[in-house]
């Protein structure tokens, strides 16, 4: 395990967590309903953040497991690490955070999270941490512009984010409106980016039962949903790279290198 065992995980204030997430998460944004933040420290400095909160769509997601009340599950809605931590640090930090939740918040029965297989990754850390894969679906929330920039749908349509919408309209010569509509951007060539979103569940309370089908991890490659650090790549290819049997170069994998979303 090496130096990973020296990492200290502890609860940190929202202000510190949010500043780190804005700097290191590929979206550059925080989730407003995050309420519980864990920081990963090594050599006296913060190098990772895991932010938990209520599910963004609780009415739908509460039904993913049996015997669950409204306050008995959390969504891990932001996870950001820099490159300082050693290998396998993320899964170790996740394990520690879950143990702390289990001890300090025993009413929490399970944890839900989603991996962005359109611009980031397919959930390697979740699989290494014992999560079950419960969803592989088309991601319809990201739009790609003619210059390759990718922007989240909510960024362009949410009323509270008019400044970002205005900047995008000016950049691409789109008509600026106050309505929650994508039409002005579609008119100048924006289109939905192809990709996937993957859902994962971790059962803390083993008496709960997952109500949706548990999907074998092999299905990720079958559907072409594999992605790592923004690059399209299969799990088999990743294992080959880790084993040193192929060069650590994804340029020949037919994948793309998407631009982080416009802020």
C-alpha cells in the first residue's frame, strides 16, 4: 500500500472543500446540496475531497433500495483528487469515509453516486471500493459546440446561471434569451455529446436490498461505455497498460480527449 496508509481523512468545512473542488474537479463546479465533506491529507496538505449530500432526484432514487426513509441514504456528488497522492489512494479514502459515515451517522443505509462516462470516467474508484453497478445509460446532459467545447445543459438553461449563459452566447454568436431553452445554441451547431452515465450503489446496511438489476462490470466494455480520465478506453486495455504489456499511450485507441466544460 506504500504511502497511501499515511493519508489522513477527516471532515472539513464546506468553504475549504468547495474551493478545492472548483480547482480540481473537471466540471469546475460544486453541488449546492452537498452537506458533508471529507478531506484527504498527506504531508500536512489537502489533496482530495469527497462531498456528500441529498440525492439530486430523491423521489426517483429512494426506490433504488428497500426499507429506506428520506434521510437514510446519501449521494456522493463530488469527488476530486489532485495528482500528489500515491496509487490506490482514492479507494482507500473512500473506504475510510464510508467507515466514518457508518460510525457517526448510523442511520445512513446506503450511498449512491454517478460516474460521467462522457467527459470524465466510468467509475473505476467505485468498482475498487465495492460499489455495485446499477445503471448504464446515455448521457443527455452535455452539449458539444462546433469548436469542441462541451457545456452542461443546466449551465445553459438554469436561470441562476445567466452570466455563464451570456458568455457562451457571446462566444458563439448565439441569441441571448432569458428562457430556459437550448434552441439558440442548437441553431449555431451545438448538439448532444455522445457518452454514458453510470450509476453505482454501496450498501452500508446489508439488510437493504437493491431493487434495480445489478449490472456486471463487463457490460461497460460491451456497450462501449469505458472511459478513464476523459479518454475512451476499455477496462481490458487499462489492465494491459497497468500490467506493462502495452505502452501507456491511448492515442491509438480511437478515443477522444474532450475539453472540460465551459464555466
